[in-house]
């Protein structure tokens, strides 16, 4: 997917990428809620924008999450979708529970996490998260693709 101009933003909002997460990626706007930042971080993973993910970590977490490691993870996954389950936001901290679906090699994986966000210098930043374990599913070429397209895996996300 190279042209995102006319389709909905990958974060699942009804807006186009240009009117949604791109503004945050370009830095022309800042996230006004933790959920918005979370959505833009997911889209950055899907678009392999490791730098943005790094920059939106809380300062104390940046050293342990180098850009290269973020990029290696993003590049090894095919992201399918984001579902935001719940958001609780206070003045300067917030929690967002979400589920991200992606493929890693021939595994269909779901990351179910409750993330913590804090405000630093007035900007929302990702601090850390509590992960709820979800079993990975091994997908064979002739299985129906777990992304929900109705196609066989080999004709869909098996790249
Ligand atoms: Zn978006
Ligand atoms: Zn698929």
C-alpha cells in the first residue's frame, strides 16, 4: 500500500491519512489525547516510521528503545488492524487499552495491551504497557486469511 491519499487512515478513523495521523507524523500538529497519540504510533509502526515511534516514547524510555530495534520489529511484521478497547484519561496521565493484529512470518499475532501515557512538556508520550497474553496462530497457505478478507492466506497476507 503506497498511496494512502484516498483511503481511510490505517488507525481506523474515518478520515484520510492526510487529515489524521500524517499531521502528527509530520509534526504540524500534536496529539491532543493519549488515544490519538496511540493511534498515530500504531500507524507509524505500519508505515515503518521508527523515528516517530522513538520520539513519542517518554524520555526515560528512549534509551532502552533504540530506533534500530523499533525498525527491526516494524519491518518484520505486517500490520493488519488496530482496535481501541478503552481509554481513561486524566490531566497528565492516561491509559489506553487496545488490540493490534499483525502477521509475523506465518504467525497471526495479536498484541493486547493496556498502555500508560504521560504528558511531558505538554505533549502526550508513551510510557509503558501491560500485555495480556494472546496465543499466536500458525497460518498455512491454504487457510482462510485471519485478517477477515475471506481470501485464502496465500492470496492475501502471505507475502
Ligand atoms: Zn489516523
Ligand atoms: Zn489477509
